[in-house]
């Protein structure tokens, strides 16, 4: 059979380019709407109600270095990575070391302006398994009968995993911090979008991206974080933030009611008055609050973790944006609080997937995919020099 050459379909390419531009213009509009909920925007307002926070500016060139590192490391696009990118990453490493980790505060939670690297790799890969094993052992001793049935066993394993994952987000030096950032797909996506949007932005929203280090508070437990919905400056609903786990202490209705009344009072006395002054930006929002036991008063102390937009792009935890619209928009008299009272659906399948993905059933889960970023930089330095 004969072979035929066909001319490029320029109209198709033009259409694809238009779709691409429309996609990023949509993302640019969402980026504009999200500006009040970036840490840089709300931190000065709520500074006295949240963790001490340090900001390290990321220029577009550094953002591109982070993106190209991820492309080279995880998408086999090494051609995109240059000596300049390596130097920029090393410069950020030095800035973290010299400016942040030589202070009295030396334990941080690291994130970007809009999201955190929850999917990033801990520098010490063995730490995840060690903490998981320790926490699972503690839970088995404290709740021996909860390990009998498959669902209750899986729930206990999920609690142990979430505890371990939470601990792995604590960083104590510049290498631990950068390893989380550079291995995170969430960070890669956010910075890629930010760079594309900047190129398409005719009005030029000021580039305002940072590495953000928030003081780590050892008393805060992941089981005591709550997602709070605020509509027209009124607290309307509260949900346990981690909706995958059925936490044992949250099965006590007296504790749940104490949590509810504590958050209501905290919001009314400390948060509402601060954000009402900025009503144009903060009339409707979601605020995540952590509760910590105060040993001297037997009460809970509250701390603001972060702010998020009041829209369907923000996870509703145990609520549903469609089914619970009337509750979330304050059309009932009381504030509703929800905690998980039943096991997460098919939790045994989910925890089995987590075991496999994280190597929790093996003695050593370190693979080439999880080698520290600085070893990959050394490898790229040698390859680029050839």
C-alpha cells in the first residue's frame, strides 16, 4: 500500500492552543479569587491566633527550577534541567539554613502559599514505618478489642498511618524541608500553574509566592483538627478534619459537645471580630482550628491552622456541598458538628492500598524513587558536566 504525507492541521493546533489558554485563564481567575486565602494575606490579620510563621520568597526563576527538577526526577525530562536550576535550588537550601534554622524555633511545618506538600517524601523514609509501628502498638495496647474485626483493625491502622504521616511533615533542617517540597506533586502542579498564569496574565497580578515555615506545635494532634464553615460571618457548621478515621475519643458525646462549645466561643470571642473588619474578603470562608488540652485548666486551647475559600473546591470533610447546602449557609438555628461514628466505607481496601504504596509491611521501603533530592542533584551535576 502506498504511503501518503499529510500537511499539519494548523487549525487543530490553533484550537488546542485556544483551549490551553482558556484553561489557564480559568485557573488565573481562581488564583485571583484565592489570594485572600493565601497565608501571606490572612496571617497579618490572625497572627496572634496562629503559629509563628516565616516567609521565604520564591521568584519565578526558582519556581521554574523546582518544576524542572520534578520533571527531570519523576517524568524523565532531564533535558529541561540545567546547571542554573541546580544552583537556584542550592541557593534556596542555603537561605533556609542561614536564615531560618539557626533560630530558637527549629521545628517547622513547611508549605507553599496555597497548599502544603502532604504528598511529599520524608527525607528519612524509615521514619514513616517506625512511627506507624509505634503508634499501632500503642493503640493495640489501649484498645485491645478494637483489633478483633477487619473493619476496626483497618480503622486502627488508618489512625496509626495518619499519625505517622503527620509526624513526617515536621522538618528540623533545610534538607528535610526541601525534600518534602521537591518531591511533592501538589507543589509541582501549583508552581506549574502559577508560572503559566503569570505568562498569560495581562493585568499582571503581582507574583507573590513563598516557601512558608510555620512553627511546629507538638501538642497538636491530627485527631483534634476541625474544619469550621463560616457564612456571612456566622459560624454554621463544624466537622472533624480527618474524615477517614473513626477516633475513639470522639465517640464520647460529652467530649464532642465540649469541642463544639469551645470552638463556638473561640470563634465569637477571637476570630469573628478580626475578620469582620475585612468583610469584603472574609464574609464567607472555611477556617481550620486545632484544639489542644490545657493541663492547668482542663479546657481546650484553640489555634488557627489555615483559611480556605467557602466553595466546592475546598473539601467539606463530613459535610456535602450539595446535600448540606442549607446547613452550611446557616439556614438552621444551631451550629451542627459532625464526627465520624461509623467506619470509613471500604476502609480495609483503602488501608491495604496505603500499605502497598508506602511499604509499611516491608523492613526497608527505601527505593531509588525515594532517594534524597541532593543525591539526584549530584547525579545531574555529573551528567550535565559530561
